[in-house]
C-alpha cells in the first residue's frame, strides 16, 4: 500500500505527524506485520547491480580530513557480494604519486562490508583515493555499474583518541522495556566491525550473571552495534546488564574508553535496564521529511531526510528501503542513519548532486522488506513524496580541513588553562613555542602544570620546538592555522543575513541560515538560544560579527540547544574581534576569532562547556574548568 506524502505532510510538521498517525491507524497497520528479529534480507534483487551504500571514512566533498594514518577503509554494499571478487585489485587505495597502498582486503558477509587494511601506516597529511571497481560482483555475478571512488585526507600523526559510547538503547536504568527489544550501542567514531561480536558486546541477567543468547551486528552507516536476543526474546520483568568491553576498537585499533574507567584510559561501558511484561507491536511512523513534499527549486546537492517517531534498526535503512528516483530511474546515492536524532539521510553520489531541474520521487519502504524499528516492527505503509530541483548548487558546508581535529587553537599566542577540571576532547595547538601552552597535558607530555592548574587533552598538543615541540608538530599547527584563516575568510565572505534579535540571540529559535549582527556584536544573555534543523541533517548556521560575541553574563549561565537533527559540527561563529563564554554556560559551534576566545573566569569552579572549537587566529585561548568536545 502506498500513500503519497503530499497528503500527509504540510509545512507544519507537528500537524503532519498527527495526520500521518491517524491515516496509518485507519489503515489497520497497528500489527507487527512480518515482524521478527532477524536482519532484513528480502527477496534477491535479481538483475539489479550492487552499489556502495556507505563508506568509512565517509564519502563526501570536500573530503573528510584528519583521518588517522592507522585507519582501515570500509565499503558497505546494497546486497551480498561474491567474496572472491574482492581483492586488493578490485578495492584499491592510493595516497599520492607512486604505487597503490599495499593492503589486505577482507569481507564480512553479515555486515555486507569490505575492509581494506593497509599493511603499514598511511602517509601523514596525504590526500587518499579509495576505489571499488566494477570487478566487484554480487552473488549472482552482476558487477557494479561503475567504479565507486571517494577521497579523504589523513591526519598528521596516528590517531590516539579512544572511542566512546554516545547512546545506548534501551537507555541506562530504563524500566518497562519491551521484551522484543534489541540492545544497541552507538559510538563516537567509526569502529572496526570485526571487533564487535558476542564476545565484546554481551547482555546478562541474574546473580551470578547468566549470559543472554544472541547475535551482534554492526551498522557502519550509524556507528551502531546491535545485540539481537535469540527467540523468543527477553524474559518479562527481568533486570539486565549490557556490557561493551575494551575488545571493541575503532578503525585505528584504539580500545573503548567506557564509563567504568577515567578517560582517556580504556574501560568497559556498562549499563542496566529492566523489561516490562509485554512486547512492542506498534509500528514506527515518519514524523517529517526534508525537503517537504512539493518543494521546488531545491539546490542540487541537498541531502534528503526522513525523521522517525522512534529508534530504528539501522541495518534496515539503506538504498533499497530509502530510495530516490528521477523519472523512474534510481538515483545512485549513500544512505546513513543518525541514531541520536533518528534521522535517515540520502545523499546523491554525483559530485554535482541531483540533475538540474529534475522532478524527483522519494520512497521510504514499508513491510517486511522495508524499514523497521528496533523491535522488528515495520513501517505500516510506504511513505512517498516528490520535489523538484533547481539549477543551483547548495551553499557549501564550511570545510575546516586540518583544523577539524582541534578543540582549541591559540594562534601564535598559546593556550592557557586554570583549574583542575578542564578536558579537551580533540587536539590543542598553537604556532608559538610550547612554553605558551600552560596548565595542560596530553597522553605524551606535560605543559607547565601546577597542583591547581591541570587540564587533560585527549588528543595531541601541537606547538613549535623546542621539546616537546617538534618540527612535524609545528608544521601541522601551521597548516591548521592556515586552514582556520581560510575558513574564517570563507565565512566572512558569505552574503550578509538577517539580525532577528537586533544583536540579542537569547530566547530565539532559529532555522538554518546566515545571521549577521547589524550592530557588530551578538549576545546570548537574555535567554537560551535554540537552533532548529527542521529535519535537515545538513542544516548549517553561520553567525557573522564585525566585533564581539558573548554567551552568558557574570553569574548567569546561558545555553545553546540543538533540536530536530541540528549538529554542532554545522554551527559557525565568525567573530570580528574576541569571543567570550561566561561561567557555566553551554556553547555550541566553531568559534573563530582573531582576538582569541575566553572561556569562564579565573577562580570559577563551575564547569563551562563548548561542543565545538575555540580558535584564536592571532591571540590566545584561555580556559577555566572547561569541557570542550570537538564534533
């Protein structure tokens, strides 16, 4: 059964979701349909060539940067592949002039994923090109229709950052969990699929603990491990403990930093939950789509997004269940699912995006071969909508290049920390001498710490010689600063936008756009700021000021909230002079300010948080009991 989405959605998504729910109920779709807990295999896609549906590192333009030199490269396919067709000749990697990277290629039939593991570290700072050729065949002998290639740039030094668990389902300490639930853990970065199994992801109950029988799969497109209990599911009214151990590693081989150890040390991640007395038989729904049905003149490289009413099985969301067609012909693309926001996204493979002035149709499939929730309930009806493109390209996302790996950067003036609770999740840098990095340590060296000034850097501190600075660290810091200046100039050159609060952003709810301070300054002091992506996984905000930016005021902390799929990585503050985050405030986005960034006030013990980056192009960054998480 199909419902055109135009009859289900309007520009007001809240009303639309209620209408959709009533239509689904009216169609008698409340049952589990072809439920069950096994992976969706469906009938063989006879005559349909295989495609690459997701990659690690992610295929995007501009290419991903800061990829660890110790990383493996992975490609996930739309259907089972003949393992014998995968080899270093059909899945290749080049990182500059010269021969291809020497590597071994393996295939995981359960995850439908090929992994290329280099025999040695990749060259630092290199632009690499991965290629899956038409020599790759599915199990019926059909080849890829064309070579699939993508680019990424390696980091300057090997990745030493441990992965963490950012989302668990069921949530920790939850009760009344459906007995047919799957248990999932979503990670902060791409994981090595071969390290995720029933040996590294286990569920148990009772004392002494009795292991729950089940299988573990890994969905690379959402960085999520899934534990599926064996039939008939979980016992009723029972307490369980889920554990992901340090045997789980990222693609660079770094073991998990779970909640049982103090970061950056390795440790298991453990949580508990309790089942209720019933199974979940309620099908998921689609709450909203972007672009909306009937949208015209959509820019060509726009991602297509669908937001679900509940957490979905990421292995059920791919190019066969979330598809886009142009005049009835499937558009090649990559599908991903964000477990945190519950948004599925389709991105066209072509560098230019969708065809210009094209009428496109989108389908999110239902039934036993369609998308389903974590309890195995499929979407009750196909969701179908259409939109048309214009001739224009989408405004590009700002590519920070090598600066993307940094949490803070103090231009040529250094970074100073005060207090004992500062944590920087990412690299830290300056082009100045290491003596200007104070109150800090990374896993390798200490930078002028005292008993009252101790700040942990989970990445690497980059600064100029003498020791612990090195020529290689200084070179990378110099390149990162140049990339930051280029990003700053790109942000400043964007056409000016509106100033809806006359310089005051407190209390506003803002859609993605460029916002320009008419009076030269932006403040978030009269209330909190909310950024609403409206279901667009690529939504971007740019805030331009010719002078300063401030969040919070002395004694009054303010926050920036992200809703409906908004991402901290897509929020940018181009500040004309200096930026300031007051004590205890929670800030979001990359702040680039020539005159530096000040976070909190000396002597404050309250924790101040920045999910983003603090970059001073010329002046320093100062922090007092600060948590920085580089998105």
